[in-house]
């Protein structure tokens, strides 16, 4: 984090992938909110320059109450945005978090917290109907207040299409 500050890197994601890259797990699923808060606080202490986004880990936003409590936890230790994984079903959560002053990034496409549902780490939205569903999911969360969309493992052309459909927010 300190090296990123010196290099003027403008955004840092504290990802639940720390479960695999730091903790030695084979997935992100064992990562807890306490783990995310610990790492977020350490990064914030070392870097006052970058915008810090923190993942809410597996099942930590399954209910609106959980989402508010857990987002509050990571925001209070230094996150400036939370990242959640899912689609249209998250619209109410996004709206509630946003209304409570918590900026939200929504991660769509290949979402590692749902890797067992997808049957592994593989390309998503390969068919037109699956692409249209992803677009509908993006629309629902953007209308709910998502501040940023993160698309993982989707065809490049679909990523471009989504970027053009939502020009008022960043699409990664």
C-alpha cells in the first residue's frame, strides 16, 4: 500500500481473493468481514492517497441488515466504497446502502463467491440470451444507485456494449 501511495496509484481494491493469495485457501469463501476489515485498516494506515474499495465477502450481505452492518464495519476502518457480487437481485441492497451514504460497486459476470453455482472459473454470458440477462442485471443495479460496475470474464464485445449503455458510471 505504501509503494502504491508513492507511485500515486489512485485506486486499491482489498479483495476477498486475499483468501487465496494471502491466507492459503482454495477459494474466497472462507474470508470473513473481520479479515476484510483488518486488511482494509492496514492499507488505509499505509496509504492516504488512493481511493479504497473493499469486498464484502461471501454471505456478508445476504440480508439488508447484514449488508448495512458489514458495510459499516469496512467503511469505518477506511473503505470508501464496498464491492458486492450479484445481479438484479441486489438492487434493493444497492439502494439501501447508497441511501445510507455507502457507494457500491457491483461485480457481475464471473463472480467468485458463486463459483460453485457456475461450475468453475469460466467465461460467462456467451449466448445472446445470457448477455441480455447480464445487461438487465446491470440496468437494475445502476438504477438502484450502483456507482461502478465490474465485469469479470465476459466477452470483450459485451463489455464494450455495457460500457456504452451506461456512460455515466465507470465500467471495469
